[in-house]
């Protein structure tokens, strides 16, 4: 995890492998002083994490990582310091959950047609719900020896443009930003380098995020080189985005 401040992490409420309470314990053990839990499209883990953080004396920011569509790219917008009881945000997360249920079924059907049967059920069992994410599909495929590792699952099957990739009707950038701001939070563009955009498209995406009211941008996400951090720092300055940082923690290293 990223010390002393980590504003981007996942728990079992989405595709992380530690429960919200275990995540906060791990963060404390790593020396994290201020933590945000930012599960994909859900606020379900926030209450447990906040309670544990209070007990352990870790400063806690309730967060979320919302999936949006920008020109058919899946872009992630982190919301920090959100009120999870906000109606506008609640209605969006409900919509996102329905999208995830449908998408998971379609991914399952695609995999079935590719000769990988039972993966939808396996992914649901790992997620403990009906809306497993692609990471759950990847983990199940690994557990069955169908692929070497999670990265391989994305490269061969689940990644953008691959045979089991489902173009998802995620909401527009503006919708996510508005819901985050309505809930009193700050909107942060997550990991700009992960979208495989050309330099020109990256600037266009940042301009669109700025125009839609976006306020922050991650200049540090997980492991990255100094050159990458420098490049993101320059971009954040150019667009006057407040810099954010996080590990994007999902699982303990095996
Ligand atoms: P989803 O939100 O269901 O579309 O899944 C996106 C998640 O899949 C990301 O948050 C990561 O946890 C995981 N993921 C995406 N790309 C890769 C990859 N190449 N290798 C491993 N995990 C990945
Ligand atoms: Mn994830
Ligand atoms: Mn992300
Ligand atoms: Mn993330």
C-alpha cells in the first residue's frame, strides 16, 4: 500500500480480496495514516471500513471508483470524501449494479461459446454475488488452469477488444462527476496511463473530464516509473487538476 496516504484501494465489496475490516488492518500495519476505500461502483464496504478505521486510529475517507464511458473506453473516476447516503449517488450505484449483472451474464455466455463453461457460476461464487467483475472471471479462469495468470486472462479473453470483452454501456463522464459532487465528494481521474490512449487522446480525455467539472487526477497509481509520475505531474499542472495518489490495492502479494 502507499504510505502515509493511500486514496485508492479495493475490498471484497468489489474485486479486492480482503474484507473492508481486514483491508484497514493491513493499511494500518503498512503504516498508512490516511486511507480511502474506493470500491468499483459500490459504497457497500464503507461502513465496515469506517468503523474499523475509527477503532484503529486511521484517518478514513469514504470513496468509490465509478466506471464511465468516454468514446468507448472504460474510464474510472474516483470519488473521495463522499456521503454514501446521498440519493443521487445511491441511484447511480443501483444503476451500475444492474449494468454489472447484465454484463457478467454476457461475459459468461461469450466464454461459454469459447469453450469455457461454468465460468460465470465460478466468478459469481468468488464474488459472492451476481455481479462479478472481470477480475473475478480472471481469478476463476486461473484457478481452473485455463490461463496462466490474471494478466493472461485479460490479454487473451477479457481485455478491451478480446473475444470475451463486452462493450459496456457505462454512464457518461458527466453523470459520474455530478453524482460524486452531489454527494459532497471530489472527482478524481483514476490512473490515466492505464487506458492505452495516444498522447493526443489522453489530452482530449483530460479536457473532457475538466469540462465536465472534474477536479483531481491521480499522478501516482500503484507501481509506476519516475518518468510516468513526472509526465502525469506535468499533465495535472497543465489542466490544473489537484494531484491524488493511491496504491489501487486489490490483494496481498502471493
Ligand atoms: P471491471 O471493473 O469488472 O471491468 O474490471 C476491471 C478490473 O479488472 C480492474 O479494476 C482490475 O482490478 C482488473 N484488471 C484490469 N486489467 C487487468 C489486467 N491486465 N490484469 C489483471 N487485472 C486487470
Ligand atoms: Mn479492480
Ligand atoms: Mn481502475
Ligand atoms: Mn481501482
